[in-house]
C-alpha cells in the first residue's frame, strides 16, 4: 500500500518541486541581473559625480570663509557672464544635480530594491541631494511661502535644469558651459536668484539650506569618495559652524529619517550639533 502511494504521488511531488525550483531560479536570476545593472550604472557614473561633488565642496569651503563678505556673488543677473566667480559657482552647483539626474534616468526601468546595501545607500543619497533643494518641508516651523520658489526650487524646475546640462552620455564641462552660456541662461536664472548675494546675515533661510546641501555632500564624499576627498570631524565642526550653524538641522534629520539614512555613519556626525 505504501509502495503504491509513493508510486502515485512521487511524479506529482517531483513536478511541484521542479515548478517551484524554476520559479526560484527565475526570481534569483532576475534579482541578480537587476543588481548587476544597478552596479554597472553606478560604476559608470560614480567618479564623475564624486568629482562634481568635490568641486562644489571646495567652492563652499572657499565661500564660507570670507569670500561671501567680498560680494563676488552679488551681481546684476543681466551681466552674469561677466562674473567668473559667480558663473563657476553656478556651474559647480548645477553639475552635481545633472550627474544625479543622469544616473536616475539610466536606472528608471530597474528595480533598485534588489541593489546591494552599499549601492542602495548610494541611491538614497541620489534621492536626498535634490530633495534638499526642492522639499519645502525643510522650512517646517518657519514662515515661508511655499508656492513661490524663492528660497527653494520646484522639483520639475530642478529636473529640467539638470537635464539641460546632459548631452549625449555625459554632463557638459565648464568650457562647454561658458561657450554656450546664452543657451543656458533661461534655465539658470533660478540658480542665479538663489545664490545672488546669499548671506548668513539676511532674514531668509536659503543660507541654511545651502549649508544642509554642503553637509550632505561632505557625508556622501566621506562614504563613497577617495581618501583625499575625506573631511574629518574637526573640519566638519568648523565648516558647519562658520559663520553659524544651519537652523534647519532638526528638519533635515526628519528628512534623513524618511529616507532611512538616520543611522548612516557619516550623516550621524552632524546630529552631535543638535
């Protein structure tokens, strides 16, 4: 009797096992291919994004020191091209988000939830960087008219601006930017207005937002960059307190929590200042 039962059910059990195994195999292959494609795209663009972040990082160090007092960034927008410091500031600012946008577009059809943890953290930073500029929740608790993009950017506005800098399979370099400056002028006006005469002494919040962006860039470079791009804790404390701390750190922590990055080692260094 037992032999008969085994004889009857063994083929069915084998068929069921084979079916489940094939499903498992297909799912595993799919996840592997998605992880591989994500890593391929990140690897292809990583160095360029790190370099863009490094250049903006150095400009912000330079700016926070005393250069914001020299008013090199106070200009008449009509004559913007005549001001090298301001033009190069605009380029470094936008180039970061152009590389971010380029990477995001290349991954749009991939399921990034299958990415390895290190790659997933990289992707979260890619989402966090532009969110710092367009998310009006960063001003929660402060009087600010969110319907007017004065001290923040509209998301579509930022994406369109970034895409303007993407040509074929790269982001335009500074030489190309200067050579074709007139072609970019309409799109860069919001950045000009955001950076024009920005000061920690004004009764606005854009300086605080810029500091939050700088904090995130330093954390990103410390996590994924070269050793020579690393900013140690003493420098971080100095940079983020010159000439004062950002008033938006608590709101930034809320944003980081929503991104599930509150335990990220480099970002955690800033919570000591709360």
